[in-house]
């Protein structure tokens, strides 16, 4: 099938989202030099709302308007941070993931104006984050620090830090790299002390499922190991059926020899309970590995822990 001649890419209009689109455009230009790309920016309800995301229905707040533009035929391709795409329910009917780009750094980073690490911060220091996943893990590892809610895209959070609304920030290392702010990082947190969100560092390419030309055109950007990792992680989250107030974390690792592992964690919001499971796939498919790790956590009481958290 011939490649599509024009790919209209819909995306959130934040600087980071547009930087992600530029990466896709650049990779597409190498793969298909004749394809023309256009950007269709949208402002999502999640971008406009500065309150508790749960009141908007959770993570879908960042994807709903993007999905609508795709389904309405106003665009041919949506670029998402996979961690923002809900995994507890299927993709919107009529859409499909055509591929996942090669994964970026999955770790969290500390930004402190004077370059201090978490261990160097004095008691009572205010850490800007609204992530229940980060809050629970910080409560477990650094209970003397205080989390203060901070929302908005990475650029606006950095501005709030400069304005003194927090003493330090926790942000995704990959996001800071995408917006050219890596030099702000004081510390990259090890995965053992700050387990990442499901789908961390992955950019997903979403098309209408009947748009075979667009799917065919962008599928070549997909990275096989990233697909295996993301598939295991999203099935893990799907089986757990967590809501957006559930501190759930985890990451899959595809080894060079083809082996696939998945670590999954569920926390109580105060960080006092940590459920942990780690398995290798062996002969299991990525989907079965995700299911197996989720069931291991359910046997440890994950379902009851999640159900007890208000949302």
C-alpha cells in the first residue's frame, strides 16, 4: 500500500507535547521523505483544569479532546505520552495504537534551584508534586519532606518553582529532556526508591483503525522491545483496575537476549504498605506476564488496598 501523502498530527498544545510531535515528524521525515506533516494542536480539559484530576474523571482528561479530533477526521495521527492514556479501559472505539517509539528514560528527577538531592533537603522542605504515586513513595523514603500540590505542564511547574511555590520538584527525566531542561536536574532517582508510572517514557502513535494508509505509514516508527514492555505494563494496570487515586507503579524490561521481566508495585497513599512483585515472562506473552504480576499483587491484597482509597 502507498504511504499516506499528508499526516495531520493532533496533540496537546503544551511545549512538551509539541516537542514530542516534532520528534515524530523528524523520524517520519527520515522513514518517508515524501510525506508532509501538519500539526493540529488542541487544549484538553486536563490542561485547563488545575484542580484534582479525579474530579474530571482521571487521566482521560488529557486525551479526550485529542481522541475526538482523531475520530472526527480532523487529524490522522495522535501522539500521546503512554502514561497519560488510561489502561483500565480500552482505547476509544475505532482507534488503535499503530506503534510505540523507542522508549526514553523512565526515571523521575529532582529539580532543586541549588542542586540539592532529596537526602540533602532539610526536614519540612516542600516537594511540588500532585502524583499519588510519587507522594506515596516519598512518604515511604523521605517522610520528613512535605508534598505540596502542583499541576500544569512541566514549563509551568518550573515557573511555579521559581516563584517559590515549592522548594523542589519531581518531574519525569524524559520530559525535561524533551523540553531542553535536563541541565536543571539535581538528581535522577533510582528505580528502587521511585518506581515509575506505567508507560513511562513511551510515546504512543494512535490512528483510526480503518485508516490503513496512516497506520501503514507510521507503523515503521514502532520499536519492538518498547511494544513488548508497554504491552505487559498496560495489561498489568488493566487487570489491577486501579483508579487515578491509586498509587500503582511498575516497569517491564526487555533484555537484549529477548527475555522480558516486569516489576509491579502498589502502595497505600501514606506509603506505609508496599506490595511488590517481580516476574520473568519465560514462555509467557507480554499480556500474560502483565496478568501474572497483577494477580501476584492481588494475592498480596492489592484489590482491597485499592478499593479502600477514596476516588
